């Protein structure tokens, strides 16, 4: 084939952004199968081979290590990105630039958003990516996030239905790749990534990016000394096991001090002695 025909041989690229916070894996569903289900649903729509990259994004700090490991080992890239639509739009710009540099053929890429967050599935923001055909999936209990005006998506799926309709036995293992957006670090093992999310260094970075009021984080948990990026992330924190354990510990501590003040004194003395 003459004159630039080579580009036709390159499979088109598809980028999938899966918001783990608003579209979690249903309780009775095998997390290892999500990767295959998304690919299968897309292939039924696109009808010819494309290279599909799936990115699981959101606030990953409070998602169980077990689940993160399963998702990561199935070949999905993990990205801790707690800033909702702001995070997503940055990824879309980077990804679409990379795809277009590689392909030199406009209109051959696909974007899929899996989210019930209106800052992510946002018609105005997505208009900038008009060269890409777009798909979306929304959680059943939230419903379509964009309803009025011009059609943005080629097809909209219900998240839970997409999974059940495309389920097949699967356990494709892949090299894990995990990214913390706010610290700008990449990990090749899910364990290292999880350790990072719980580290002091990660929390320090978080203190540096959260919105402030008079020099103090606007959303802050004094029990855990934890700052949040916005109200949604604060509620993820407040509902987490970590937070509720700390809260229960603290309340128990206060109770025992009230009941038994001399224990308090004893603790103080032994603390001083151990110094
Ligand atoms: Zn980090
Ligand atoms: Zn807390």
C-alpha cells in the first residue's frame, strides 16, 4: 500500500477510565473478571481489534488491599487520583496526545468512562475530545449522568449489566502497574503501592495539595490527622475502617480516663519513666 497507508495497520487505541469509588465491583462478582468484561463489551461495539488500556482511578486509599491486588494482577493500571474530574481531564489530555502522536490518523481512538461522578462524566469537558468516539457506563442506582442536550456517547451501559452480560471465566495475569497521581510515583508491585498509600510521605504530599482555609486544610480529620481534597474524599475517609477503628479507640480511651483517672496518671508517669 502506498503513501502513509501504514497507519491503517496499527490497531486503534482505546482508553478506559474506571472510577472505583462510584462504580465498585459488585459484591458477588469476581474482580479478576472485570478486565475481560470491559474488553468484551467494547469489542461487541467496535467490532474490530483495538488495543485497550484500562485505568482504575479514584481515591484508592480506602479500597481493600485484596481487591486492589486482584484488579492490578488482571492487567488494569491502578491510579490513586482523588481529584475527580480534574484528575481525569489531565489524564485524557496526556493520553489523547500520546495516541495521536503514535497514530497520525485522527478519529481512530475510543474513550470509555465508567463513573457516576458528574465532574468526570461532564459534557463540556468531553467536547475537547471530539476526535474520539466515546462510551460510558454508569452505576444502576445513579443512572445516566448526562441526560440533556447533544449526544456525547455512542453507547451508554449500566455498569452492573455490562459486567454480568460479559462475564466469562478468566484469570489473565499481567505485569502490575500502579500510579499515585498526587506524588507522581509509579510502582511495579501492588504491595509497594499499598504501602505507599499508607505512608507518611504520601500524607505529607496530600497536605500540600488540599484546599486551605486560613492556612488550614478545609476538609480535615483531627482523629487521624488526615486532610482530604474535597467533601467526597472526606466522606470516603469518614466511612473507612481505618478511621472508625481510630475513632473507637479514642472514644474507649476517653471513657476509661473518665471512669478511672488514676490510670491516666499512672500512664503519664510510666511514659515519663520510659523516656
Ligand atoms: Zn502518594
Ligand atoms: Zn479519621
